[in-house]
C-alpha cells in the first residue's frame, strides 16, 4: 500500500465521525444506535512548500484519488491511518514562489 509522501504542516484539523440512527417516541424519548465503526476526517495543509514537492504530491494524488487507499503516519499521536482522498487538491502560489496546498482525507486507524 502506498504511503503519503510528505507530512503536513501543523495545525491539522480533524473530526471523529460515527454513522448513527436516531429516532424519537411520541413522548420525545430518544433512541439511537450506531452503525459500523468510527472513522476520521483530516484536513491536511502543506505550507510554504517548493514546486518539486507539490508536483510529486500532485502525482501521488492523481494516482490514488478517489479509490486507492494509502497509509499516513500521524506523528503527534504515533498512529498510522489508512485512508482515501475525499476532496479536491487545492493550492495557492505565494509571492515568494512557495506553494501552499491542502486536501481532505478520510481514514480508519490501523
């Protein structure tokens, strides 16, 4: 399985998600249950990067979006995630010829 070739800049925005079914009875008593397991979404931002890194990341993105899983090691929590790209690859070219780019991934923890 391929591995995400570069580490994002910090701060990383994340969300822990769970599919759930919720219903209410006539007296407004709440009932609910979860379906499947938890999953996570992360917004990965790469700040002040060089053109060669961006082009390499573009190639990785093009080879794996939308249906090929890849691994991403998240060093802060010391966790490896297996996931997919779920957004467009957005980028901004800065005045100093550096590039900022970002992408959203959806993962499970391995």
